[in-house]
């Protein structure tokens, strides 16, 4: 990818940004653009695939705030398409280009970006547990060059197991594929491991390191070995969600995931943050940093809204009747 090495404006640019930020927050409580004519460069490090919706939301949110691509903002996107092994080299490439800000999507890209630079500001989105992943000191202040949106994936993973049992009370054994090379996946698994005994559920854990591991694990699974699948959020497993969807439908068992775009693709149920809405929310943090705020001065945020989504077509295809209390709480139906 050709990178536009546009000169930066250093001290003058930073001071203009600080003045603009102060005036905007004073009068409207949110960032604005005013008569800004300088262009900012945002580098994006993402695992791509379904998380590309976060970038879509970011672009949408920035437009709402007055930032227009090609006019006063430029994106430099490094999308590894689920190949997390290439994150380090992509992060190095980004840092060498010296953008005004790095935007990361997911725990693995954020960890990689943090390792690559301690000076360039980083705004992250869809990080499950930034404290346990050693990204920040606290939610009040990262005390470093990071800020962003944390999704509580660990705690939510336990909640998803509860929802799964509400939908299918007969389940006793649940399959979990854990991408051990991604710290967020271990956090999510531990959350489910703490909740499972209280629900009388046995978790069958299989560690995976590649798409081939996922395929092998699913193909080797005997009929009736498990009653359901619970997705443990990770770039690797989420990037191969269609394999889990196919297996769940083939075995006529429920699959619960963390994002509603996966329900659109055939998973039975999801509970968590909406990728696009997270991107829109993150845009406000990005704008504040571009206008001069230090990431350490901006508290870590959590999603404005969590969404419960159910695919009714999938429910019928696996012969499952969704209980009315669940239907009444559902935010989004897919048919």
C-alpha cells in the first residue's frame, strides 16, 4: 500500500487543535471542526472480516463530526483479514509512516500497536478487557498513549452462557474453541468457566491456533458429544465463524456468539455490542485526540448499548422453540 507522507505541522498544528478543542467543549460539550483546513491522517490496524463494520461506523461518526475523507482526513488501513501473525509487521509499517493517530480494532491489534509505539496516540475499539490484557492502568486513565472502547467480553461471555441455557434449558455440554495466542480469548474462557458449574454445564475446551485446527476439531467431534457451541471471542475464531455456523446447523444445535452480524450469517443468537455503533462511539474519542486531547486524559468507555439478536430461521431449522421471555427481550430478529 502506498502511503502518503504528507508533512506534519508540529507545534502549530497541536496548538490550533488544543484551542479548537477547548472552545468546542466549552460551548457544546463535544468536539467540532470549525474552519479547520489542515488534514489529519488516521492509521487503522484491524483484523478485518466482520470487524470491518467498526471502521464503517468510525467513518460514519467522523462525518457526523465534520471530518470528510479526502478533504480534512485520510485513512491508512492495514487489514490483516484474520491473519494475526502479520500484525507486528503491519504495526511497524504504520509507526514508520508517523500518522496523527492509530485506530485499532480488537485486542490483538491493540496489543501489537502498543508494543510498536509509546508516543503516537492510539484509540482502540472492541477490546474485551484492557486491564487484564495489560493495555491500560485503569478505566479512569490509561496512564499511557491509549484510550478507547472496552467491551467487557470476559463478563459478557459468562452472561452469554446464561442466555444460552435460557434458550435451550436441556443443554449440558458446550463446546468452546480457544485461540490461546490471543489474551482476550483466555479472559473470555475463564469467565464462562466460572459461570458453568452454577448452571450445571460442562465446558469442552479445545485450543486452536489456525483455521486448520478449527476444521480438524469440528470434523473430529462425534455426534452428540456436545449440545451447543459458545463462541469465545478472538480474531481467529471470529474470522472463521462460518465453520462454526455450518457445524451447528449440521448437528442441529444452538450457537451463541458476541456480535449480531454473525446472527445475520446464520448463528442462532448473539449478545454484545454492535460493531458499527462501537465505531460511531469511538469517533468521538478520535476527534478529541485529533484536536489535542491526550489519550491518558480520556477515560476508557464501554458500549452505549448491548444488543440481543436471534435468528428465527436458524431456530426453526434446528427445531428449537425460543422461550417467550427471551423473545420479549430481543432487540433484533433475523428471518
